[in-house]
């Protein structure tokens, strides 16, 4: 009876892992996991149009390149090593919500991880807001 319970436990654990494991994790293909950490700007920041902010980020894992996107526009590409911090200056050019996306890629250009930060463009002369999204 204990062998049957052990088998059921192994099957249940395998099903659980299959359900929670991201399909793009790279596990089982010899690729380590990667994570992108955006340090700044803070989430929900509101900036007047044209006012620059420093976008800072780094990778944990095996990525060799970063891409910084603002909405659907590629802003920068950098070669990196794990733990290396990267910074770029960006400013909203239009009113409304904007999406800053950092993508981590391996040497073949395969996407390993992404992170996003939402920023709002405010009218010129407006004060900077730490929580512009409501």
C-alpha cells in the first residue's frame, strides 16, 4: 500500500510542477532562469511631457543583452552580464499612459525575461506625481 501512495504522490507532484512551471522558463533545455528587475522609475509615475527620467534596470541570470522599449519603440540595446546595472534617460512625448518594457535576451536572441513599468505623460508644467494612475 505504501508503494501505491508513493506513486500517487510522485504523480501529484509532477502534475503540480507541470501546472505552475512557466512554459518559457528554459528548464529542461539547459538554460537557467532569468529575471529583469526595474529599479526606476517607480510604478505609476506621472511626468510632464518632455521631462526626463532615468530608467535603471538589471538582470539576474544568463542574459547577454537588454532591450529597452517605450511603448512600441526600441529605445536602447545593451550587452550585459548578470547583475550589471544599466541606465537610460527617457521622457514622455505625449499625454497619457506609456509602457516601459525591458527585455532580457540570450546570445541567440531568445527572449528570457521581461519586466514592465507604467508611466503617465502629464500636461507641460504639471508637477511630477508619484501615483498618476488611479
